C-alpha cells in the first residue's frame, strides 16, 4: 500500500463550482499535512498547512484533516480559471524529520 | 515577498558529465532541501541540510550526488556523472526551522541528460 494516495484526475469543473480534492494515507505517524498548488513546469506553492484534525480556512480554501480515517481534503469555493493547476497533498512525520511525502497530484481544470 | 531562487532554469548535458544546480534559499531560513520530480511522477525528497551538514537523505541520494553551502547564501546540488534517469525537475526548498513543515520551493531547474 502506498504511503500517500491521491486521485490524479483530471478533474474538470465549471467556473464557480466547489472543488473537493482528497488524499488518503496509510501511516498514522503523519502529523503535519500540507496542500501545494503547482502550475505547469513551476515549483510547488504552499496553500495550506495543518497540524491537527479539523478544518482550517483561508479565503476560498478550506483544508480538512480526519486523522481517524487517515483522510485529508482541500475544498475550493467559487473556483476560478486561475485555479487550474495540479494540487499536491504532502505529509510529514512528527519528530526530527522535515522530509515531505507527496501525493501524485490531482490535475484540476476550471472551465470559464 | 522573499522567495527561493534557482539557476539555471534549464540545463542540457551529456551523460557522464558533471552538473551543478544552484539555489539561493530565503535569507533567514535554516533548513535547505533538494527534491526532484521526474516528468509525470511524484515530487520526491532527495536530501535535507542543516548547520552545514546533511541531516537526512533518501535512497535516491547516492554517491553521485552531493550538496554544499559554499557561502552564506548559495546552496548547491552536484551530480558527478549524470545518467539518463537523472533527467528531471530539481526543486530547492527551505524552511525557517525544524518542525516548521512549511517548505517554500523554488521554480525548479530542469535537467535534461542526453
């Protein structure tokens, strides 16, 4: 079983839709959870960073972590064509390591 | 807004040649990283560097790879003898301190090995 699983998509939605992106993971030792956005041939850009179970909101973005189910989500409200990108989930163990484990990324296309 | 900068943006090299990829991390950050992304695949951790030494490395980071912080601002990744399978985007990243998982990535250096 892979450490981090993410549906690669592509996911196509109309402008204004609510987008739900998800990752599951197998190791309960993951403590920190991140969502990155990556435009084509660019570096990952940090969107959300969470530690505990629950929700965290930042503008149109909401990150949700359910540690009991080993499941994380990113919701995008009022999606825009500029949101079209690959969304990567990433996770980190607690303790001394700073190594991130990434999902494969979900390609999102928001149609005008 | 401070950012991680990388050079070159694209390098083409012949198999067996040495390559150095350069990075300038965010100035007050203490931890530095290299990740790579082979086309169509996951972003993968290569190495982390703190206090002028490697703090962690993956199994990918073999003897062909080395990292260095030659001065107070640059952080380099050297591949001694490139192979075809080293073709990838290489991302430098930094963060302020241990436990702060917010890594900030550069735009990447695309390496093409022929």
